[in-house]
C-alpha cells in the first residue's frame, strides 16, 4: 500500500481566495511556561485543500453535518476531460475543467469530483448533490486511468458549507 498526500499545508498568511479570511496561526500556550503547546487557528471553511458541501452555493443544499461520511471517500480515478468516465467512480481531474463536461459527469454519477473546477461547473455539481474537492496537490504522483482509494474527510462542522480536509490517495502496490 502507498499513501499519497493530496493536501496543501496550512500555514500562517497562506494565499487564500480573494475576499476569504486570512489564515492566522498563533501560539497561545508554550510547553516551557504552561507544560503544553497550544495554538489558535483562524481559517475560512474553504481554505487550502477543502471539500465544498452543496450548501456552499445552493440555499437548499445539504450541509456537511447532513452528509454521510461514506460520501467523502471511495474509489476514484485521475482522468482527463476528454476520456470516457467510468460509472459510479469518483473523478479527479489534473487539468482545469469547465461546465461543458457537466452532462458527462452527471451520467457517471460520482459522489465527488476533484481538481481545478470552474466556478460555473462547481455550482452545477453542487446543485446536483455532487461534492467538490479543490486545491488538491501531488496529482502528478497518481497513476492516470487506474482506480485508487480517495479519502478526504471534513471537520464535523454544524451547518458547514465546506471544510479543510486532509485528502489522501491510497494505492495498492
């Protein structure tokens, strides 16, 4: 088994989407003085590698706490938009994708789609109950066209519209 980390590192003052909250990490307790280390973390729900719930762009969409955990993991495949999409396998794209492939994705019936997704496509996917993962990294380390286990669990945020995740790909060797 080989595990590939697909998540960006979260760090103080990292780049965020324009208008999103700045990332701040502040140490508030110190081992030397308090007997333990403790930091305060301030992030937006769509910081770094994250998952978007349907409620992110749809007034009547489900929030994170109303989505079964099984929807945040499953067999996935790294694929290009001009390939045939397997049915019921989650899709990860290594190039920017736009609204023109929406119907093809809907026919494939994935629980989630990941990659560089246009805002227009993201909105349409979320309206169709398909979760979206953005800011995935290390996609070049995945085998193209071969299934792998993807896990990207969100924090259990009440009424959450999105959450940073630690996304991983698990490859069978």
